[in-house]
């Protein structure tokens, strides 16, 4: 069985919109490129045709990935989030005990992760390490660049 994919309502809407665009105008554009390349002659030695067919494969893979993510999606509402502990969609203020720097992360799904906006994936090493922790607790996180200790300072929505 596929893993449940927790998303906000807005992200699910964006994914559905992207899927519709890929299935309609995206497929039409790929078909046009293939037809144009096919007109240029022998398909065995036609690099444009090969490139268009490869793009079609990537396009269909993206469609399949989005369809799978949408099928397994569960919409989370901020009002349903328990802020007594770190969970998906919560914002957690942590202090890195090594550097003494304090940062705020929002724990989100892989599709929503954007480090520049302070949104980290629930499946990332830091996300996994913070999950389930309570205020005052120290999370020890093992990442590719080493082991870090974060103190949970605050949890909000």
C-alpha cells in the first residue's frame, strides 16, 4: 500500500491544477513536437524525434507521480493540529545547541518543502528528528553533514 501523503488544501489544489495542465496542453505540446520531428525524415537517425519521445516519457512519469500523490493525499487543516508536540504542519522554534542559532521550521510534506521559506520535509533527517518532540526536549538529529542537537523552544501553527 502506498504511503499516506499529508498536504494542505492549497497544495492539493495546486497539484490537481498542474496535473490538469500536464494532461491537456502539456500532452498536446509533446504530441506536436513528436509530429514535427517525424516529418523530418528517417526516425532511426532523427535526434529531434528521440528527444521528443524522451520528453514524452518524462512527461508521462510526472503525470503518474502526481496522480499517485493525489490518490494518497490526506488534507490536513491547521485547526486539527495538536501543538503539544511537533507534528506535520506545526511550526517549531528550535535552538541548535552547537551554534546557539535559533530558527523556525514548519514541518510539511515532501511536495511542500522549501528551505528558503523555512519549510522542511517530514521525511528529512531534521523533520524526522523533531517529530513527536515536546517543548524543552532535545532532539538529536543525524544528517549527512553530522549529528546536531536541537532544543525545542516553541510549537505553534
